C-alpha cells in the first residue's frame, strides 16, 4: 500500500511541475498546447487509476491532508493557468482586430491618384 501512495504522490508532484512549467512559458512563443493537454490528461488518468487501487481507510490522516493540500495547489495553478490563457487569447484577438482594421484602411487608398 505504501508503494501506491508514494507513486500517487510522485505523479501528483509531476502534475504540479508540468503545470508550473507551462505557467512559466511565454505564450507569445509557439507552444504545442495539444501536446501539453494530452500529456496532462494521461497523467491524471494514471493518478486516477492509482487512486482507485489505494485503500484510503488505511492511509494516515496526515498523509491524506498533505495529498489533499497538493491537489488543491494543482487546482489553484489551473485557475492561474486558465487566467493566463484567457489573457493571451484577448491579446491575440486584439492583434487580429488591429490587423484587420489596418488592412481595411490600406484598401481605402487609391494609389492610382498618387502622382
């Protein structure tokens, strides 16, 4: 049982590191979000499978508390990551709107009238 708990904790820590790494990235660079979300989904599937095999009644209250604290930390990181992604999406939307406006402004020029 102890090995499963250690394995569970190891994968929880991997999820934390993975999320923190993504948070530290500069979203203006090219990022493969499909790769990140796919890996993360697989990681959480493994965590779920391990969790199903653990008899939680045999786990000490202190250990449960620590694991719950780590899971709550992942949830907070997720909220921060979602906020950062939404901000990045708004920046991109704004840039696209600006580009479209500039394109429309350029269309309005009649270069044949310029001497």
